[in-house]
């Protein structure tokens, strides 16, 4: 379970402070699929980053499975991410110097798993790119890179998968494939899926839809899937 | 741990081309250190096994007068006591040699007259057969091949030494006892000691060195050495044991090894600066990858460890390459220095300790110079994957400053380790920092000076100047490295020009350029007459009476030295001085205390005028008494005046002690003479040969030949320093290549945009040429300014030479540096011109 208690984020914009996320209280139950929607600059990605411990909130606390992650140091946060959170970015963010299969194996190697490479091969096969295992990111299309990124996010079987507009940079056909992969993950592994999207159709598939505007929660709607 | 190593290997696999120059920088520095240390250790190793060979005996006694009888008696006593096994005598003297067929040529040689037992150790090797003393007996001579070439002689021909003819019976290939790399007045000639007396060379006052070589049983040899040193303290006979020889040469070599290693260290530190700048840019480029790793669960410490491991691996690879380069260089050493080392059998090869040191320093310098930039890894936040506007760290990064201080202290430690002295290490570090700061400030000033070009009408020039000052362009590092290289080269070239100009002035059109020594009083008039007859309208020779004397006592207000021991205790006081007497001051002298004697009236007591340099050891004053041993006769003289001699003007001679005429008028002494010889080489050679034929005991020193030798030495030193400067410049070029390749992605992108906006390939090329040309011109100017300052300071204060700015050299240096940097920069940026704009913009 993920609990947000009065979580806000303020950054410095020139000489003035700028609040990009106003205090928010919200709870995400384990295994839930939540879509965060809203226009650009509404604070969606900021919220997702705070959930992943990629950034620290200005106020409030975020509790994941009973652990207040806002009290953790950088290294403890990194460890937590490695164990509990898989993250999928809009711009894929694969390590350019590693091949596709190496990119998938990295989180497992960090966690010290001995079967890292074998499992990476299994995962790359699951996303349908076994024949591209030894290609570098620059040699893959956007859709292929995103499939590798999803495989990487699933490497350590995290209970939480966070995705920041995972189809936002892809054509609709490829976006559909990526979406199916993510939904399949949730279905087969029972993971909590939090997804930031502009896509209304995609959002409608979520259990719950959280709408933000100008950094404020304006609506929470239970979706069709529930 | 596995993850760290695995990732380090993967990173190297992906970035090795970009980091290629990283390990070349390290390789050149490590290669220099390993090569220099190995060669010197090889020489030291050879010397350690051949220390007896160097003096051809266990103990060598030497004196500038025939060996005193009491010394012989002492040696005989020691022999009876079983502490001396065998003795033999030798005499060394520099003299003139002429062909026996009367051809008008002559050469100065270093003659050594030996007995049958010579040498006790080592082998005298001949080109044609084996050495035995029988080859020398009855007027035989063995000569070095250079003499045969110089006088066009062959084995079997006759030569005249003094008044005696000798038959050349062999050619010396190598000879024990010949000092390593020692300056020599001429090629070696070996004769029988029994024949030397009849040459007439050992007349009174001749500059011969009389030697007694001892062979002694090993168990008591050092005790014998101590006994002889004590007993000879008052005799001005020098005793030298083979172990002292080894100690002295060992100390010299250790010093040389440490100083030369510092040269390697300077090159390595420059490489380190390159490493530092590459690492900084590398981390900037890797920020996203670092953020991804952190996002995937990697802690800062583990991510830092990945890049540290990478640096260590690259440092180790670079060091290994350096060792390989050093091996290749050392393999070619024998062909370069074969003739220099003479008899010494040196096995050139990499020494294990030099390799160990090189590898350790290579990895250490890599780590030290990259650790501070790598600390940036800690500050990379994974949130930048979501948002680029990560606020900068507001507080002071104490860890970074602490590590920077530790790195600085470690570098001082490395310098001190390499120099073998904390003081030298600190001085080098301070010197390096000072030079870097000065070059840096000069660079900033010059960058500021070219700013008006930003408003030039030329688009290419405008862009070029803007690029020079743009952030992250590595301008400061390039200026430092290239500037330092040109500073070294131009500085030493300017000094070389000053030195050679000074010597050329010394032997100007009217100044004396030939010197005669060991002229006997009876020969004086005849010699003057001969020179007048041969030398046309040239001014008559200036003959000066000379004697040799030692200071044996000083009685001043502040100092009283009554014994030889006390005199010896004062550094430099006990050496033998050449003294003269005359009524007048010479034109290069000035009295600074007391009064010069009135030449018309005889003095009531012996009087002496001393040179001010002598006061450093004695604090003497006018009116004090000094005692001298002049050829065994004790003279006490009152200090009448203190003179300042302009030593630069050596044509008028320079003497520490000048006596009032009268004291030595009747004493046996010799004369030296100086005169302007004929300009035509043939006439000059004929005149020399005639002189030697008529006055065989007189030695001729031809200043023109000496000048050639000095020019050769100056040129060799210049070449050596130029090689070092070139290595520094090469490091600079590598840093330039590295900086270009690390920032190339930015240029490629900019070029793509400019091409899209209509810029032609030629315009982009012109921008690149101008940018690097301007950078090179600034670096060259920085180096040239430094070189001017260096040459002025060294010429004025160290060498006391007249200094003048080498304008052509300076301008030429700036132009060449500018072209050099432009060519290297453009070649390294070739990709910028080659890339198609569409692919570049798509990739972005």
C-alpha cells in the first residue's frame, strides 16, 4: 500500500518559490491500477517521481508498505527502488553503453542476483525482443526501447510499477503493444500499477483515475476496470 | 563487487575510444619515468660491478707534483705490513701530438704513461689484438681511433710527443679508468712511463697528474684507505678508494635519477591534468546513465565505485603501455650512448623497481586526478530523468574540498618520493602551481584581449572567438598544457641563443683566441719572436707569469687558520690556485678595498691582492696576513687590496691572487700567453704545428676548438630539453585531442544547426581553423612570454650573460604553436565536418 500524507513540492523558479504540487492526501491499495491524468505542468510526473523516491517532497510523507520513504537517505531510497519499484519512463532512459539484455540485467546485478543474465534473457523473450538482445539502445526503435525498459522495470519482480507516459513518445500501434504489456504485468503478477498518461482511453482502463490541475487534485474517479 | 567490475568493463567497452587519450597521457608520463629510471639503474648496476675498473686499482693516490718521498715510504711500510699487495705508477698530462712526418698539424691529447702492472683491474682492449705492456716499451704508443682520424695516421706511423718520437703500435678500443662521460681535452694516448721523462714534458711547472695505484688485500683495504687519508691530510695528495668512487658516482646517479624522474613526473602530471579534464567531461556526459543506475537501485557509493574501477583499469592499462614504450626506447639506447659509456659494459633493459614505480605512479596519478571530478557522481539525482532543472547544491561540498586537499598533499608526496627529497618535492609542486597560475592568468588576460574580435565582420572569426570563451571548452587546460610545452621549448632555445651569442662575442674579431701554457722562462723571448714572425700584423702575445700555490694559513681579525687541517676544513680553501704577479691592474679588474701597489717602488714585505670571491670563505680584511705554499716554499704576504674581477672578460685573465712583483722574480715559474691566431684554418694549423715543433713542452689551447666543443655540449643540452619540451607539447596535443573529442558531440550538434541554417562546410572548417588558430596563438604567446621571462632571469642572474629578446624565435614560436594547435584541433574535429545534419538532429 502507498499512502501520501499532505505531500507537496515547491521548487525555486528564478527568485520566487513555485509550488508544483499542492498538499495531497491519497492512498493506493496494493494491486491497484491508478492512472494520474491532467494537462502538461499539472504535477503528474512530479507526483510519480515522489512516489518512486526519485525526489523528496517539500512537505508531508509518503509511506510504502509501512516505511516512510521521506525519512530515508539517498542510498536507502536506491535500495528500496531496487527491491520494490519498477519505473518506466516516457523517454525510456536505457543506459546507452549497455546492450538490451544488459540493460535488463542491471537491476538484478545491483540486487546481487546470481541468475541476473539468465532471467534477463527470459524477460527479453517475454517482451518479444530475444533477437535484439545484443543491440545497443541506439540500434533499437522507440517501441523496442520501451519494451526493454518495461522488461527492466520487471526484473526484480517489484510489487509496484510506476510508468510515466510510457506511450507518450510512441505511435498508436506501438503504444497499444506497450499498454498490453503493462496490463499483462498487472494481471499476471498482481503488481500495483501507477501510470501517468494523457491518453483518456488508457486512463479509462484504470481502477482509479486521479486528475491533477495546476498541482492540485481536482478529481478522483473510480474507473471501468474496478 | 561483481556488479561494479562488470559495469566498469562494460563502460570501458563502450567508451574506450573516447578515453583512448586518457591512457596515452598516462603512458607517456609513465614511459618517461620508467625509461629514465631504468637507464640510470642499468648504469648504476654496471658501475657497482666495475668500481675497481674505474680507477684500475683498489686505491688511487694522485698529486699535481711528483709523488713525495715520504708518501712512497708510507706505502712501502704498508706493503711490508701486508696491507699493500702491489703498486704501479702512472702520469697523466694534457699535451700536443704531431705526426712524425713533419706535416704541419697538431692535436691536444690526454697522455697517460703507465708501467707494466697497469691496470690492476679491468681490461685494456685494443682493436687489433690483445694489450701487453711490451707494445709500449721502447717508444711505443697506443692511441684512440679519433687521433688517427684527426691526424690522418695509421698503425705503424710515428708521432712526436714533446721532443720524442713514438711508434703507433695499436688502437685503443676501451680503457679502464676512463671516467664515464667525462669531459676530455683530447683523445687518449698511452705510453710507457719510462719513456715519458725523455719527452721533456715533465719540466718544472707542467700540469701533470702523478698517480700511484695500489692493489690491496680485500679484508684490510678500507682500513688502509682510512690510514692513507689520515696520513696524507697535510700532503695535498689525494687518496681515493674504489668504494668512495662507487659512493660518489652512486650519489650522483641517485640525484640524476631523481631529478630526471621529476621530468617524467611533470609530463605525467600534465597527463593527469588531461585525465582530470576528460573525467570531468566524461561525468557530464554520463549524468543520465548515473541517474538511471541510481533509479534502478544503485547507491552513490556503488556507482562511484564503477567509475573508480574504470579509472584504475585505464590507469593500469596506460601504465602498462608506458612500460612497453619505455622498453622500446631502452632497446634503442645502446646505439645512442654506446660511445659515451666507454669501457663500461652496460646491459640495458627495464629495471623491475622502475617498472613497479611506473605502474604504481601511473595508477596513483590517474586516481588522484580523476577522484575530484568523479565525486560529482554523488550529486547526480535520479530525479533529473523526470526534470532537468535540478537545483544546484547550495551548501559547501566539504567532502570535495577535503578530497581536493588530500589529492594535493598526495601529489606533493608523489613528487617528494620521485625526487627523493621532501624539499625538492615541495619546490616542484610550488613551482608547478606558480607556473600554472601565471600561465592561467596570462591566458585569461589574452582571452580578454581577443574579445574585441567578437565584433569582427567575419562570421567565422566571430564564432571562433565565441567558442574559445564558451563554458566547458577546456580552454584553460589546453592553454596550460600547450603553453607549458612551448614555454619549455622556446625558453631553452632562447637561452641557447644567448649562450652561443656570448661565446661568439668572446672571440670577436680582435680578441685573443689561442692560449699557450707551460712556457718556460727561457722560451719566452724565442716564442714571442716566433709568433711575431708567423702572425703578421696581429698584436704581440700577452705573456703572464704563473705559479701554483695553496693557501696554508689565514690570519685575520675574525679567522685564524694555522694548520692544513683548518684550511682544509674551509670549503674550497685548500685547492691549488694559479697565481701571478704584476705591477698593474688589468682592464677587467677593479680595486674595491685597500690600494693597489705603486709599481715604481719596491715593497717592504710580500703583498697580495685577493679577489672578492675568496672572502666568502674567510672574511679577510685588508692588512691581514696570509700564508701560501708555493712549490714547497712558505710565503707569508699581507693583503694589500681586494679586487673585483669581471670573469666574463676572460681574455685579460682572472686570478684569485695577484702578488706584488719582487717576491717570485727569482722563483722557478712558467708563463702563459694569449694571442689572436690566424683566421685561415690552414695557416692556423701550420702555426700550431710549428709552435709544437719548436717548443714541444708548450701546450696550445685553441679557443675556436673549445668553442666548437662547448657549442656541441650546449646543443646536446638544448636537444635534451627540447625533447622534454616536445613531450610536454605532445601531452598538450593529447589534452587538446581529448578535449575536442569529449566536447565534439556539442560541436557536431551546433554544426548541424548551422548547416541547416545555410552554413557551408567551408565556413564550418574556417570556424574550426580560426578557433584553434586563436587558441594556439594565445597558448604560444603565453609560452613565449614565459620563455622570455625565463631566459631573461636565467641569463641575467644564473649565467650572468648579456640578454636580448630573441624576437624571431618568439614570433616564430607563436606562429608554429598556432599552426600546430589549429592542425591538431581541426584533425581531431574531422567528424564535425563529416556528419550529415539530418542524422545529427534526429539523434538529438
